[in-house]
């Protein structure tokens, strides 16, 4: 039986003795194979190609933390007393032991109680990395973000996501804030290195190449409290009863083409100092409350998203860095004193964390399976915001880093095992490579630039021809009323028809239908107005035509998505019902369902009575029901058919007499 924190504190001397005996027998702790000083010079590890990487971390105990948070039972016979006869202060005892740093292995020491006294179970958990209490934030950053090329991934158009998970008070926010500030410190320097390399490769202006400033950085910071999202960059002076700022709720929903784009303040930053300032401003707005484990616990999920656009390749996929400090998970003991609102928030947070678990597990499963794997990212707002790493249709390379935090105290080991059990299954093998989507003439998401230009030209040409024909019809009608006849419309040579829009300006080199599909209707209309040519179409006609063309593009995208989804669903393995459940007891080879239903209506309540009577007889005589049931039904069907035939003859004779 698991032991409570109070019971553990009471039996701490016994548990400490058991733990010391175990430590003496276990092998020495394995450290990191590559020292931190040589990390950047060493080749990438085998984990660098993984989609999901798992790390464990435990912090050092704070001074007097055990004595302040945990208390023994004063009425227990074996309670430790000081010289004055009072309960002795509770001293720290480790609940987590690092057995190996890489690959990571944590042992959780779980206290229990048997009839013979206190017990201690040592449960191992495996991860890709494990950071003990002596590892500082810089080393955590170097071995997670830097060693796995998360910055280069985002600068190359990929999606990198770092999530901190664990019990409230286990050090998540401490880790994530340090990671955020170090990303701000290194991102722009890394961007200049990548920019210089791209500029020199393209034989660009060497003066510009020396700066390497080819990237644009936009930052959003969202807070998700239960089911309610808000913008941490929004300034407000209104506060609630707890002193927390009151902000406008931001809607988190999927638009008609499947994008998740909350209406957040997007701030453009161009230096480490600007990004640092923005992070500090947003973190100062984050909602916190006191709990039994932490006086300033983060009560919400905080998502810092850095979007990176390459100005050399303006229509390439934008890279993203998503840094997520998850709300602390809580046990009942930690939240039982909360008010109703806080209890609901804790419940919603835990639901989001459990759905995140399912999504990450499914993503990890994709690495080892060829078939369809469903990722339920639509089930919760938290996972909807993380769609870039969960969308199975996305061709952007992505990588997720989960850092699971556990408390160092043996009194928290029960919760630590929950955290480690949550994160350990995410550890996976490297994924199979996924190439670009195959070309499909009916799927705009697979079109290249030339195909996009061809389609746009055809769409605007069709509408221009229709407009030209409608204009001629009006003139022809007027001429007919005046007693004249117009000449038929002459065929135009290629290039003679004024489309009203310069397609080369609307769709410059590099732009594809996939890029256009990411726009809003108003943005596409604005692009068409900017590419307007001549006076063939008025501004209102250009707006109308542009909206019509964009609607056609959306229809093709949605149709292609629906078709793809149906193909995926059909590719799922069907359940072998006969192999699972055996043959059905009713054989309807001689009659269809409609006739079977008619017979049941005819018999009414007698149908069930006959079946029950046959079942009792079968049981008393020890016969096989799968053989008796079809015979019972067949007998009733024979009687029903005879009744039906007689009724049909009687109806036919009645008709003959009337005639």
C-alpha cells in the first residue's frame, strides 16, 4: 500500500536506512558520454533524428524546504522527538536517484506500508536524457535545444516544440524561463550564421551577406487557463479579486482550411534585447496562485511562439519555435482546499495534459508504424494550439522535446511516479523519412508554381470570357430592339483578353497554391487589387472575381482533404467480427431483413415468448443454442410465410370478385 506524505515523514529514519542499503549495492551512476565542453564539437547523437525526445529532471532541495512542507504524525509511536520532547524537524530524504544520464534512467523510491512495517520500492524509468539536481540550466539547454539543433530546425522552415511538464513546485517554470531567455540569447546569432551561408550560396550581395539579416521574427505569447485563452502581451489595468489581470478571451478554433490562428498580438523583434524584453513583459502578466506545494504556482499553460520567415524564400513554410510551460499537475491532496473555480481550472488543466499525452504517444507511434495513426489534437484547446507538431498531413519537419520534472523529496514520490509514467512512453525510435506529397491534379496543396499560375490564368480567363459574353448579350439585346443585328463575338488570340489582373504579379515565382490557401479571403482580394491591370474590370468587379476564384480554390482544397481523409479511414484494418465474436446465431440466407422485420411485427410479443421458451428448453436438454436458435426462427418464418401467402391469395380473390 502506498504511503502518504505524513506517514512517510513519520517513518523517515527507517526509509532512509533502507535507501542507504540500496545505494551501497547499486552500480555507480553513469554520466554523460560527451562532456559539456566538447558537446558542440562532437557528431550529432542518434537521438537527433527523433520526432519526440524525452528528458527527466529533478531539482535540488531548497533550504529548510522539507521541514516547512512536510510534518510527521505527533501521535505515532515511532515519531522522532528532539531533546525537548517535541517533534524533530523533517530532514530531506531523496525520492529520486539518477542511475544514468544518457540514456536517462531515474529510480523513484516509493514508500509503502506492510504488516511488518515501512517498505521502499525502487521503480526504474527510462528516457533519452536524465538531469540530476547538480545539473544547471545552461547544461540542460545545451543538451536539449542545442544538441538537437532545435534553432536550426526552426530557421530551416521546421517546427520545434519544447514542453515542460510535472508536479506544481517541481521546477518547470524555472527551467522554461531559462530556456526562453537562452533561446533569445542565441537565436539571432544563429540566424545570422544561417543567413550568411544562404546569401553566399546564392551569390548575393556580399555587403548584405556579411550581416546575414534575412529572417523576420514575430512573437506571440498566449496563456491558457482551463478552457479560457488570453494574450499575455495585452496591456490591461483591470484586475480580479485575486489581483490577477483581467484580459479579453481569445478564441481558439480551426478555420475552414484547418489552420489554428488565434487573434493574438504579434510583435516583430529584431534583436535578443527586444525578445528578452518581450518575454519579461509577458511573464510578468502570467497568472499565479499559491498551493500547498508552491506559493507562486503557475495556474495556466503559457505558450511562447516564435514564427520565423525567410525573406530570401518568402513563400517557403515559416519555421516555428513553440516553448510551452505547462500548468502544474496536481493530486487531490494538493488541491482539496481550492475553491470551486480553482478546482474547475485544475480539472480542465489535467484534462488538457491527459489529451496531450494521447497526442504525443500517437505521434511517437507514427515513427514505428506504416499505417494510419489517429492523433486526437482537436479534443482540447491545448493540443489544438500545438497542431503544427501533431498534424499528420503536414510535411514540415518537426521535433518535440518533453522535459518531465519531478520533486526530489521522498514524500512526493507517489506523484513523481505519475509524472515519470506519463512521460516515459514517449521515448521512441527515429521516424521513417517522409518525402513530399505526390502530385495530384485535383489537390492544390501538391501544385508547384507553374501549375498554380496555369490554374489562376484559367480561372480568371473563364470569368473574363463570361463577362465579355454577358456584355455582348446586353448589346445584342439592345440592337435587336432597335432593329439591328450585331456581329458575333470574334475569337481572341492568346494574350489579347484583358483578365483585369496581372497573374505574374498575383503569383510571383516561388508562390504556390498551398501558400495562397493559407491566406484569408480579404488578403487574397487585396493581392488581386494590387495586381489589377487596365480598365477592363472596375475595382468592385475585381473584388467580386477575386472572391469567386478564391472560393473555387478553397473548394478544391476542402474536397482534396475530404478525399484524403476518406482514403485514410478506408485503409484502416477492419475488425474481424467472426474471428472475434464467432458466427452469428441467426442465419438469414433464406430471407432478407425486411421479411424478418415483417415477421417480428406479425408475431408481436409472441416472438419473444417463443424465443425464451426455446432457450429454456435448450438449457434443460443441454443442447447447443447456436443450432436451436436458427431452427426456432425458421419454424416461425415458415408459419409467417404460410400466413402471408394465404393473405395474398385472399386479397387476389377479393379483387377478382370486385372486377
